[in-house]
C-alpha cells in the first residue's frame, strides 16, 4: 500500500474555511526505521506522539462548517509539521521526559528524508487548499490534562493566536466565555505563535484570518465527545467571522 502523508476530507465542500490538524495520527511510515521509533505502544499512544482526539474534532467541525479538512498522517515524533523548517525541535530526541530511541542518533540525512516523505507534502497540501479565495483557517490541536510533574490544567479549551492577527481569536474567545463553564485559555496552555509554524507559514505570511483551537484530551476522549465539540464550535466560529467581517 502506498503511503500518503495526509488525508483530505470534503475537498469540494463550499464553506469558506479550511480545518487542519497537524498532529492527527501517531503513524510511523514504514520508510522510517521500518515503521517504529523504538517506543512501546503506551508511549506512542501518549500526547508525545500525536494529539489524541484532535482528528475526530477536526472532521466533525469541518462537516459542520461544510468545508474541507486536512489532517497529517505521521507522528509528530517522526517530524513535527507545526515547526518551521529550520526549527531545532523539528525532530525531537527527548519529549516530556521520554527519550525517543529512533531519533536518538538521527542526523541530517534522516531529517531530510522525513522532510521529503512527510513534512513537505503535507505543507504543500495546506498551501494548495489555503489558496482558495476568501479562506479562513482553523487549526485543531489537543493537550494533555497535565504534563508529568506539573499541576492539572484548568482549561477545557484554549484559543491560541499570533498577536499580529487576533481577528478571529478575540470574538471566538468572547463567544466561548459567554457560554460559561470552565475558563477559556487565552494563548494557554501554549503560546499561539512560533516562527515558521503552520499558522505563521500559511496564514500570517498571507494575511489569512486564522485561529488555533486547543482542546483538553479528556473532554474529547470519545467519538461522541469529538462530534459534540465540532458541532459546538462551528456556529461560534461563524459568529466570530461575522463579527470580524472576514
């Protein structure tokens, strides 16, 4: 079977959105160390290898917005698509206290192979679909309820943004806060911008409206949870776009 580094759902849907999921799977292609990074299954199932639940939310959200959904098909430990091409964390050798055996001695040749196999085709696909007239981009991620040795994270959802473009983020935050419940993370649990990351490359550099949504993994653990969040977020995004006039 031919390996493909991304999956595309609803390519011909007319909605003026593109939903992307950088860390959709924990797949290790056969061409990379024979399909293994030397980690046990329990580590490959953790957040260090992918964003559990994010792909399901992405597909549900895209269906509700009637727009395409583009998901990566390789583990972030193979190569991280949400990093700039020259970022030193593009190929992680240690993550949240876990050594990645298949990356420990990976050098320039391995990095270039993984870029050609996974990273570059994924970003070409994002660029191609982001070029549609009037597109707004939503990037969906998930975060672990607590990093090892750290305090529990109180947010169920975080809205991340680059300070240079808050057009969608600010009204979306307000819409979520108006619903009450758990506090909404504002550039939490992470900062919403890194030089050369996916949003920087495909949105900020081109003036495209954008927002990154982080969901805590325990609230999107089941298919029903993922569907519910996708259905919940879609009208809030439409309202935010209308308020932002984008």
